[in-house]
């Protein structure tokens, strides 16, 4: 095995750890999920998880970071004429919920975790996403971009609530 092959295998394993951690954190929450649970789900030892992430909190924050990057990318690259930009960005969010549900739900509910570093991170990342959305709306000439960005966030939170509670009638695309 070449050094590059080992690096690729290590990267794949790290990604598996992130994915399993997202699923377990989404299912059981921050406090009830252990790094031993994550290791077991991936089929590795707990020290192997610690090879990549020095603590459960670091692992949790890494899951949130990956999800936030996905959201930022989706909102940054959504393309549509100004009158349909909100819809295109909403569709991008829906696609993320379809493809990376656990990560996205964790990101949108991370503020409920009382750990100060997690709450600070969630606050910082929500602010970054809000600023991106506001600037996209401003650049598209959407009137009152601050208010519209807040409304957009509110709809996103309703979507997450609907997903979390399995209450699809709250979803704006339920009839589609």
C-alpha cells in the first residue's frame, strides 16, 4: 500500500466516523452518544476515533462544521433569476435534507446543546449563513434582504421541526 493509498483509506475512515457520529448524535443526542458508540458503529476501536478527534466535543463540532460547509456551498451556488432565488435556495436546502439529513438536522438544532463551545459555534455559524443569505438576497435586488433572510431562516427551522417530529404537513413542499 502506497502512502497515498493509506492517506485515502484514512480519509475514508474519518468520513465514515463523521457520518456515523452524525447519525448517532441525531438519534440519541450529544450527551447519550459516546465515542465508544461511534467506534462500534464504524467497526473501529475507540482509540482510533481519538486518532482523528481528541474528544467527543471535537467530533461533534467536526460534524457541525462539515454540515455548515455543505449549507454554505449550497446557498452560495444556488442559481436562479432574482424573483426565484429564494425558491432555488429553499430547494438546495431541501436537497441537503434529502442527502445529508442527520448532519443538517444537527446543525439546525445545535443551539439546543448547552455546552458553551457548541452554542458559541452554532451562533457563529448561524450568523455566517444568515450573512450569506442576506447578501445573496441583497445582490439579487430582493427588497428588505435582512427581513427576507430572517423569514428564510424561519422557514428552514420549520422544515427542521417537521423533519425532527415526522410532521410532513408543516413542510412547504409537502404537495410537490
